[in-house]
C-alpha cells in the first residue's frame, strides 16, 4: 500500500472557501488525502479526501436520524485515526458541532481523566459521545451522570440507518467546532470557533504564514484534540488539497525518529512541534542515525505552543546537519486556540531571530533593551527571546499596560488582539468570555510581550511571571538555567512562586531527578540554589521529585499550573519534606 499522492490535477485553492464542508467538497475532486502510520512506522491505513467526503456524508445522514437539533454537540475522543476525520466532517455536513476531547492520559491518572471528560462534556452540553474501543470504558464512566441521547463506539453509529432528510451543512456564521485548551482541568472552557473564524485563519496561514504551494506535504504527530494538531494538520492540509501523514503522539513519544523517517521517505515539506519535540528527537538520535534520513525537503519547521528557547533547536539542527536539515527551516510562530490557531509567523527561510535583552531593565521597568557583544554584559545579565514574526493580516495588535494604555515598541505589556480570527467566546460561559473579550472585540490573550512594528516577541504567560521584591522573573529562564546543570534533563523542571502561611513570596523549582544518593541530592540542591542566587539574586526552594512526576497537558507540554497545585498539596502535607530555600 502506497500513501496518497501529492496534488497535481486540481488547481490549488489556498483555503478560499466559506466553510469546512466546501473545502472538503473541493479537495474530494483530487487525489490527495490522509495517511496513518503505526508504531513501527508502516502505513496502516489511508483515506483520500474523495473517500472521506463519501463516508462523512453517509455518516451525516445516519446522525441526523437520531433526531438531534441543529447545532447539537458531538463529543469525539480524538485518537489519531481516520474515524476522527469521518465524524468531524459528518458533523459539518449534518449541521452539528464536533467537540474534540483528549485521548491521552497519564498512567495512574484514570480517575482524573474520567473527571476531565465528564467536565468537558457537561460544559459543552454534549448530546452524543463517541469513543474508540480503547477509550470506551473511560467514556462509559464519564457519562454516568450526564444526560446524553447516545454514546458508544464508532461502529454503533455506522450501523444506524440512513435517513432521507436533506443535509443542512454548517454555514459561514455557524459554530464550526468547540476547542478545549490543552490545560483545561477543573473549569473547562470550550473555545467557540465559527466557520468564518477558522476559514479566515486558514487563509492567513496558507497565504501569508506558510505560503503553501501544490508540492507541499504535511507530516505530524500532534494530537487532533490540540489546536495545532486539529487546525494545523487536519483542517489546513484539507483546505489546501494537500496530503498529510500522521503518527500518534504516543508513537512519537516512544520513537521520535519515526517522525523524521516519515518526513524523509515521503518528502515532507511542513512539520511542526513545540520545542520539547525537537529536543526529544535530538536526545534520542544516534550519530549513526543521520545517514538514514534526507531532510532536504523540509522547508518549514514550525516552532510554537510554548516559550521558544534557541539552544535546544540549535542542538537539533547540529545533530541533523548530516541529514541535510537546514536550520533556516525553523519558523517561530505564536498562536492560541482562542484565535483558531495562528497569530504570527517569523519570515520563511530565515531561521531563528534570537535577541539578547538587558535582564535587570526588563525585570524592573518592562523595557526590552537590546544588548550586543560589545556591551560588556555577562550571561547572568542577559535574557534571550525569539522573534515570533509578523502578525497575520486579519489581526490588529495592541500592547497594553495594566490600565489599558497603549504601549510603544520595546515595552512589555499585555498582548491584545482583534480581528476575524478571534473566537466568538467561550461556549455558554459569559463570565469567562467577558474576562478576556471586551465590547469592541479585543481579546486579552493572557500573554506578555512587546512589539517591533508589526512583529511580536512573546515573553511569558502573565500568570506565570514571578514577582519578587518588585522584580519580574521569567520562569522559563529559571528552568533553562537549571537544565544547564549535569543531571537535570531538558523539560524536567518547573518554576513558579507561592505565598507561604505568613504571606512571604517564595520562588520554587520542582526538578525531576533520578539521583537516590542523599549526599548527591543535597549537592544538586545546593548547586541549583547557588546558580539561581548568582543569576537572579533570589533564594529558591528546590523540590526534587522522581522521574515522570511533573504533570503535562494533553499536548505534551509541562503544566506549570498543575505542577504548582501538586507542590502545594505536598507542601501542605509536610512543609519540611519538599525542599529547602536555605
């Protein structure tokens, strides 16, 4: 079995459609489609867009027979297989709203995962829920207290009779889907994305961000329930009539080399990952592996979803230099589910634009002052950030202080956006919507950054910034500093602050460690504390925890908020057992 072809017969239309159903109608006229690979990297199954359209319409006629009202929410536990595509687009044709739910969960976290599913389905008022066989038991538990019309396996719906009721596809102003953010926990917020919103964003990405051409091919391991996986690698290739190749997130985590293998063998041109994905590849690669790959076709290696530190990306480029990976393929970008997906892209073919800033000035005044090698500044006086590029045309950008005043270039403030690609709001949650969307349609992203004309540099999540004695400390920089110490692995550190029982602000760093020797653990703690004191001038409480303790979001990123919750639970139980700041 061979994967689907590149598109050569259809005239390329770069997402120039009003709705997702229209996009599939057109893509179905070509030869392209989706290819799904198993844990060994072998092609397991494929589906052309022509086949997808036929199956989706057939399934839509069956779903309509359930008597659901237009706009009914269909919850889909989103494993990486063609069934997700079929049900997602069946909803588009039937006039229902698909809701992608996470398929991943941590070992030992069954109860938490079931509770998460229940909260999400309850908050969106799901009428129907569908799970693959591997997740049916979780779904069955999650729906016990919910009033659903029907739930079950895909086969339970595929065997329903087709109705003769005419299809009424979702239109321009209808909700296209609900997207839960990766960190949704106790109070889930379903991002309401209209057809107009997602199509506007897809056009921007296609024509300005990635400049997609007919010879492009997309390769992904990202989960379909994450905005980058769903919009970037399910909807975007379809809207541009491109073939896409998929690995599951689990396969990537176990064998990241297969991602590179797919790009090499299928001549992939566009593939994306958060920084930790590139770091994982570099870590798992052997020098002898380089000769197995030819990555010369990889023209766009997007980097986003978390703070971009250049060093892990440089290591990736170095390790894969012999495999013809071009570091100029790196494209830093910025986005969020509340804007469908993408907000800004760095220029194509230029690689990383890293800038060094005066740490003290930024910490005290918020001014982003560039410094160069002639400044005499030492490493501990420097903060490094990567330029996330130009804002996409459909957005207006405003950087504001806490009083709502507009700030000029090189001044850090709240990143606010307005435009066609901004969400309608959080589904049936006016209070949450009003917190971030004002009457004029401006979205407060919750992020901090500064502008350089129409370019944007993102520095942190506002809630994550650590404030000690009037100084701003960026947790990413604490974490990156810790990772420079032997024995501390990349991505295994989480920094934050908390107030103790007497109201004193404390800087905390939770570090995964395999070291069991008490003397060596003490030495590691002291080394970390000394380094942080030297570079940031603050005492830090170090909490060493076993490997795989730090929680991650559904997309694989470390969850700093959940790490803080877990730490506080340990601290309240035994304050003296979690570490020391002395």
